[in-house]
C-alpha cells in the first residue's frame, strides 16, 4: 500500500531557530499533501494543503510566513517552522491523498516538536 | 459542508468484551467514510473505509463498521477487544461533491482494561 515516510520523528530546538520536517511518498506520487497539527488529547487540526508545484493553501488562522510549506516534487513535501517558539511545540503529521484502488489518505508517523 | 461527530470521547472496556465506537456525520451529498487508529506518538493508520457497495465494511485487526445512510452513521465495532487495541480512534468523512479534504471527528479514546 501507499506509504508516507516522515522525518524526523522527534526534534528539540531552541527558541528562535527553524525546524524542517520532511514527508516523502515512498511508492506513489503524492500530488496533494496535507499538514496537520495535533494538540494533546485533541483531534487533528488541518494547517494547510499543498499541491505539487504550486503554493500551499493555508487554513484560516495559520500563519503562512511561520509555517512554510514546500511541495516541489511529487514525492516530497516539507514543513518548516520558522523562528520557533515554545507555543509551537506540538505533534505535526503529514498526510497524502491516494488514488486508485488504495483510494483514501495515508499518514506519516508524525513529528514531535519541542521548542525550549 | 461536511461534519463528523464522535459521540464518546472515551470508551473504557474490559479485555475480550465487545465494543462499539460511534460516529455520525452530516453532509448534503454522498460521502466516503473512514476509520483510523492512532497509537501514542504515531501517525494515523487506516482501519477501514466505505466508498460504495456493501454497507458492512471489514477492516484490519478484526474491526468492522456499518454504513447507515438513513441514520447518517458509521459506527465501528469489534466483537472481542485486546489490550493492544487501546488507542485513539478517529472517524473521517469526505464529501463527494466538494473538496477532497477529509473532515475528522475529535477522536474516541478506547481504553481496554485487563
């Protein structure tokens, strides 16, 4: 089945630095990827939708200058948290839309970001 | 617009007992429905999905769900749970007539006690 590999699984960074999270589709071409943020005991909050080769569409309230999304190829999408602050600490998950007989959405394993 | 309601935030159950996790959706058009499971500090894994056809859908790990259009429900069931089923479960819906972005419920925490 369709697999998305997300790295790193955990990262600790200092306030003011930037962190990049990568999601790669391993055995299929992901034209559309979604980036979610998950707070403890909460559901997934969609941050943005990225389409290969075009600008990401951000959900209301998500700062696009802070959460930079790049989807430059059909197998790689990245989320960069710029000038991170402790309130950005969270669990970030990417997801890709899968077509064909595997139709649905496949998820990365998530990245636990801690900003100190 | 679509929406999903998971009626129970937490469901405690004893090992080997049956369980049902409830999910209701709202949509003005036909939908696709999904159930995902999330173990601690991991991403979401697809349990099962309903796209069309038989309303009873069987998934992995012994789970099944039934699509009930008249009641706009897609409840998840397992006849006998294991300790390892302890996890967060998310129901999701996607409108066929709208965007391809799925809407997720708030999740139900299944806690299996020995």
